[in-house]
C-alpha cells in the first residue's frame, strides 16, 4: 500500500487504524496551528513556521524507516515520530508565548517609568502597538456614583442640613411647650384688684381673680359681689357693665394677662397696676343713660392693646 513506507505491506485493519490516528493528530495539529497563528498575528519579527506538520512528519518518518520492518515497529515509529514532532512544536509555541508576554511586560514597565503627560504625535506613533494591548485587556469595572461628603473644616452652617434642621425643630417644640407651661402657671396666679363702682359716688371694693381671667369674667365676679348691695347691678347684665381704667374702656375679651405681659399703658398711666392708687371704676349703662349731664363717652376711649 503506497504512502506507508517502501517495502511494507500491511492489512486493511492496520490501514484503518493508521488513518484514524492520522485524523486525530491532524485535528490536534490544526488547533496548534490556530493558536500559533493567533499569537503570531501582527508580530512580523517573530519566528514563523514554514513547513506543515504533515510534511515534516513524512520526511522524518522516511529517514527513520529504512528497509523491511514489522507492522508493530512501523506503527510504533510513526507514533513516536509524530509525538516527538508535536512536542517540539508545543515547546516552540510555549517559547513564542513566553517571548510575547515578556515583550508586553517590558512595554508596560517602560510606560510606567516614562509617565510623560505631554501630548505628542510622535508618542502616538511610537506607542501604536500599545493600543492593541489595551484593546485586548478586559474593560475596567464601572463603579457606581461616588457619594460626595462635606469638608469638616469648611463653615457649612448656612447650607441645608436635614439632621440639623430636625434637631432645631425639636428644640423649638421643646421650648414652645416649656414656654406654654410657664405661661399657664402665670395665668393661674391670683391677682388682687382694687376697683370703684361709680353711680355718682365712688364705692371702693377689693376682689381677687386670676391673671388669666378676661375683663368679662372680672365684671361677672364684680356683679356677684355688688348685687346684694346695689339693686341696679343685680338687675343688669355683664354686657352693660364697663371697665374703665386710665380713661380707657377695656374691651371684655381682653385679659389681665395680656395687659401685664404687654405692659400696656393708658393716657395717664400703666394699665397693668391694680393697686389702691389707681382710679378704677365700673359703671352701669342704665345710670349713664339717666345722667344726661355727665357723659363719660366724651372723655373715655376704647382701648386697643399695645405695649411700651
């Protein structure tokens, strides 16, 4: 059978076995050739392989096989020669890959040492091969957006701050509640008032109320105090009684607390003092209407609260 060495005649089974082994070796050879071609692309100065593995194998086999040999010797020599040639090719490929890695490592070292930030068209030409390396490298992982913080050494009190605003709001609420409690205590404090019921002559009396009581509540207490002595007071309503202080008519809805806290003042003196030295009068509208000669409205004015 031709192609298997001069002077040897084998069986059909041997020929089939040899072809199967050759196909397996050919498939392995193709893989090696593909890997070799990928590694040697773009590198013209590297070692290139000229002859194919099949031609090298046939040449070596013819040199080693001379004369008549047995079938076992034939198969063994062919397998050994193929294995030897493939090992040599693998060693050459590994050496080629090692040289390629060393070359790339040297380029990276030079690039780190140089570290020149200037722009140059010459550098782009000289480092043109570096672009291929960057293209082959894996893309860097993209990190999420970096959260920026504040510089602790910079004044930031004018900037919005949720935590600081929440603390300030809580502090305001606490102070507000504290102030409200203190004001309630003040409103519940007793207040002694010296007043004079005027029906043409003065009838001075003393009564005790709370600082938080309104003028209307004060006049109701005065009515209850004067009712046993004065029939006209007993038959009138609180709305018909007026509280006049410092020639000002104090409306019923105002409280003594408002007069005290605002330090209100009248025409001739303060409105927040209620001792005996003050001229405090109450008068019924019925008496005022009967007495046409004395008209207090010409002298009295309605009071609007204001401080100093």
